[in-house]
C-alpha cells in the first residue's frame, strides 16, 4: 500500500517529512514492513506552500485500515492544526493512482475536488482535516513516479531542541562535502562560504544531505559533527531532477509554471534596485524578461555577460510574466561589437556624431564620414550551462554536478496534461 500525507506544518514549526519519519517507525512497530520512504516536491509556485512544497509517500506492506488509523493518530498528534494554513490530508491506497495527477501537481495546479475524484476512482481510504487541501499533495505523493531520482538523508532534532539554535559544526559539513562530492551536493556553497544543508526555520530538521544514492548521503552524514539527532531518515526523492520543467515557447508561458525555453538575447541585461538583473529574450516578435535575483549571487554575472544575438536555453519559473532563472545554457555566442566615432581620414582626430543617422563630422577640419569604427570586445561568458549557486538552488532543480547534464538536451518526460489544462 501507499500512504500519503501532506500539509501538516506551519511557519511556526513541524515538517511533514518529520511526521512521515515518525509514521514509518510506528508502522514498523505495528508489525508492518516499510518498503520505501519517498519525499516528493511539488510545484514550487503553489500558493499555499509553507516552505518547500514537500509531500511524503510511504510504501508499506500490511493492513491498509490499520495503517490509516496509525497515520491519522500521528497527524492528530503532530500536525500544527492551530495554524489557519495547515490543512492536512491523508491517503492510503493499495495501487498507485494515475501518475498524471503527480505530473500535474509538480508542474501545474490541482484542486481538492480533482484529488478526491481520483481517490474515489482508486478506492482509496482518505481523510482531509479542516479544508482538506493537503489531500492534493497526499494524492500527488501516492501517484508519483520517479523516472529520475536522488536521495536525501534528513537528520531530525530532539523535540526539546526545536526552535533553538542548531549546533552543527560548520567545518565538518565542508569536510563531508569535500569527501563525498560529486556524489553528494549542495550541503555547502563553497563559492559563497555558506552551509546550505542546515535550515534556520523552527522546524525539526537538523540537516539534510543530498546525493546520488542512499549510501553516499549516509557516508556524508556520518562525517557531520552536530547535536545528537533524534532520528535519521533516508528519503528517495524527485529533488534535483527538473521534474517541474515543461518545454515551453516564449509567448505561451503560463503563470506559476516552470519552463525550459529557447530564445535570442534581445538587449543587454540591466541591473535594478537591490541588485536584481533583468535580461530580455526574444523569439520572433515575442519577448520574455528573465530575472536573476540578488540571492543568485555570481550567476548574475553570467546574465550580465549576455549580448544581443546570443541564443540560450533558459530554465526557471514564470512569475509576474517574467522567467525567474534557475539555470541557463548558452548555445551560441554573438560578437560583442563596440561602435565609436571613427578617426578623421583627413586630419586624424577623433570625429563626433553629426546627429542621428547623419554620420560623423570632424570638429577640427570639417571632414565627414558615414561609418563608425568598430572593434570586438572579448566575451566574458562561454557556451555551456550556468546555474545559480547552491545557496539559491530550488529543491527540484537538477544541479549541473549530476552526471550527463552537459549532454542532456532530450525532451522532458511527456506532460500528459499539458494539452488539456485550462489557463488559470
Ligand atoms: P513542508 O515542506 O514542510 O511539507 P510545504 O512547503 O510542503 O511544507 P504545505 O504546508 O504542505 O507546504 O502546503 C502546500 C499545500 O499546497 C498543500 O495543502 C498541498 O496539498 C497544496 N499543493 C501542493 N501542490 C499543489 C498544486 N500543484 N496545486 C494546488 N495545491 C497544491
């Protein structure tokens, strides 16, 4: 059976993965076999998410009604039901429902009614607390399929520590990543000198190590010196897989979805208030602004280095009509030509503009010329992939360190609902 839970936490505390970890233990204590612990990230632009839009699915063997009772009791005990925005959902189903629902939840938006319809069709046991919104995530979790997957070791804090400062030895995290990279990633951001895997929110997570297998994340975890965790859970996940990206075209992007789009750079990037960088892409007569915000740090230099005529594949979420960049692949580099008034052919002094479209004039001897002097500026960027640093990475974004990314230009898994969804 597959047990899905979601929407149990609030900004003040708790974490659905912690509840999942406790539930896994209780199912085992109840004599059931836990086959898989799955942590599934859904649309990062979902409006009601608390933090990373995570949902949990546990695959287990045993009696579904008993499992349902154990899970419901755990939700009653741990969910932060006092928060208006916490609306838990619980699903137990013997066969995975149609994965189209998962793809819709990771790439688009779903309603509670759609989730309930699918649960009825699937003969699921289910319950929603309060407005029941968590049923969307819980259904998506049990319907999920992972054509690509990564692992995360999550260490959880003892309850008496919740809300206090986390004691994790910074140097041990850098050492753990140095010893296990590229098989684990994003524990630290070396370039920016930041520990990324230790949250600052009041939830039970102590740290999370991401990597390519259960063995590698455990290896890295064994090197971390920190306060004694209450428990450790290794999750299989869709993190770092780009599951949220849809192949899109400029001019057709929908708000709140994430895309890979091709385009030609239309103008040089500009830097606005707060250090946010904006570049403009075009495809025929359609335009798309692409944003690299201040937290993306050095990535902004790449965007600033683009010049008109470059062609790129841009990946990111469509928010307020612009694409918030997660990474970009530069496919062709155009020449960075600098134009300036020419030297006077008669007296050799630098000419000045004679006015718009009127060519150039020598202020010294009065000679005229039509063509400017041109020179090529060396390009500051090269072809290839560039991504935001770990400190700004989204859970679902596939990091470049994962093998094969440079060569990868295959279509993404088919989006079964892409053709049928209605614009929100
Ligand atoms: P945590 O990471 O600790 O689990 P969270 O960031 O996952 O917190 P939730 O508290 O689970 O956030 O809130 C997300 C809510 O949005 C849930 O009720 C979930 O069912 C719902 N949701 C998730 N994806 C979608 C979607 N694509 N369309 C509509 N609702 C969604």
